[in-house]
C-alpha cells in the first residue's frame, strides 16, 4: 500500500490524449491501483509517472467507490515494479510491518 500523486495519460476512443493526476494507491511487481476523479476506459494503455519513474500498462478494471474511480493497471513486462528501482514516498509494506511486530512481541 502506498500513497503518491502521479501524472497519468491515455488515448481516448476519439484518439485524443487525456491527462490527469491520480493517487497511486498500491503497486506490486505486475500491477498498480490508481485513484482518479474520472473513469478510465477498460483496455486502454495508460502511462503514469511518479517522480522520475514511468510505468506503462493496460487498464483491467475501473470501479467507482465513494471517493473516486479505482483503476487497476496490469503493468507491461518491461514496466514491472521493484523496490530497488522505485520506492514510493509513502510505502506501507504489510509483510515488513508484520515481521517488525513479531520481533517486538518476543
């Protein structure tokens, strides 16, 4: 889980490039979830940039929840994320948190 503002872009059905800011909600090796104020069409290729890192992937889902549209992006093979190449400013690693709590309980 993380929270970082990203710049995103995609091409709409009319061929126009759409740009929007989004909130990077979570990221994994093969995918990411972005929160937008507007829907993003399924199947489009989306690019998003956070700091100096660019990721590319395909929109797999877009669902509205109380605070915005949550968009699932399957990252392209050359765009896979790893902690070594990019660490979001606000990253919460649940595995790391669980192991830290386990060590304190001993």
